[in-house]
C-alpha cells in the first residue's frame, strides 16, 4: 500500500481524490493544513489522516525518514503570483517553501510532486525557480518540470500551474513522462447546474459595480462565456470576486428543454460595444467550482460556508491534473478514451 504525505494540504486535497479515482490503494501518513475551515472540509471529504498537523513549522518529519512513498505539496503562492506583489520567497507566505523543503530533507520521500503558480518561473527574475530546482537537486532528487493546464486534461478551466516531479531513483526518473494533453470536449455550460438559487444572481447594485470603471479589476472581463472555458478560479475572497456567467432570461438547459431564469432581469447594457438584452449575470455556485476542479458530483458535500468553499476551491490543485501525474508515475492506463493532440508546452529536465 502506498504511503503518502501532503503539506499545505488544503480543504479539497486533490491527491487524496486522485488516488481514490485511480483506484490506487494508499494510506495518508500525515497531512498538514493551517486554515481551520480547510481542515474541517478536508476531514469531511477524506476522513482523518494518521496525523493531521496544523503548522508546518511544528512538523518534525525525522520520524518518517525513508517511510514515505509520495509527498505532495505546494507552498503558498501569493508572493509569487503574477497578480500579487511579487515579493518572492522573501514574502511572509511564500517563504514557507523553505519549511516544506526542510520537511522533505528530514524524511526523504521516494517521490514528490511540487505544485505552484506559473509566476514561480519569473518571480524575482527567475531566481525563485532556480532556488526551488537547486534545493531539490541538492537533496538528491532527479526532477522533471512541466506547466500543465486544467483544460488540457478534460475539465473546462483555464488554470496553468507549474508541476515538478522528482525521484530519488534515477531509473524511475528516466521512466517518467508527463501525459500529453487531450482534446477538450466540454465547455463551461456542460458543468452548470440546472436549477440555481436566486441568491447567486447579481443584484442591481452588484451589476452596476461590474460596469463601473473604478471596479475594473472586478469587471466584465471576469464574466465567463458559457460556450467557452472558465477563467482560472481564484480564492475569490471579498469584493464580489466569485466567477460569473452571463445567462439569458430564456434559454435551454443541458437536456435541451426550455428553462426560465428567475424573474428579475437586466434589460440591457452596453459593454465593449456589445448590446445585450434580457441577460442576467450570476455567480458560479460552489458545486460548479468543485466540478471545475475535477471533483465528482457524488463527492461534492460541502460543510463550510460558501465563502470558505469558494476559497478552498480556488486554492486547490485540479484533481484531473493530479490524476494524470499519478498515472504517469505509477504507469496506470487511463480508462478514458484520449484523443491526443500536439503540444508546445515546456518540459524541462532539472
């Protein structure tokens, strides 16, 4: 049975879902998560790991020396993100990378998966990424890096993340290769719920904030086209930042039948030279966000507030991407029919 450990585990915990979906027998030796709401949701989704740490700074991993088969982690990314202040590893949160590296050094897992935002590659003029690679190499790991996008592995969300997979065994490293992207057959409309509560539709005040120039960062560019893919989910904290869609007053549901949106409608508005009539804007529901992170409907049972549920979804690794990586590590054939396409994605051997 595979022995795994995770740090900065989050409330969704993609590795645990992915292992389950790929039928890989495993036990979670430990997880580590600071946020109390994420801990609460983790426990409801996955049950209690053998040990559940709160603060990685208090985690003495020497007791796990040479016992962990797979360690999955990704330190906080706010100081590395293109949307942040780019303080890099000198920032208060992203400096926790060094704590995660300490944990790795103390226990030396056979294999690890490290995930972070694409901004890692350019943060601090590329020096933060160099530190990451150098840290893993000095520990004796042979690594491969690739930028992976959720939309390239079956789920309609544009979410690019850096993944580094490392092995202590050089032959295992040579045998590892990321799966090729597959042709996306789903659109955002395919993951939408049929019946949505009125509370998810924007009020007149919220709607006006979207088209007011002073709210540009929260504006119409964040309203998703349901016939396309969804923008990258974020932690969505405050300021009406939840992802949104434009929905016509009268349309068709997924079964092709007529459906009528709730009564209040936006008669018309002018935006980017397009005149739209009888449309409403609503937030994606938490369930839709978890679908966009690759969680199956039967597993979407949320026990935290909507605010925390959105945050947890935005902080997570996409389950479908994690499944792809696990298949490559453990040489599992997917049960899905893949239609492979050419890719120009960057693959780097560290």
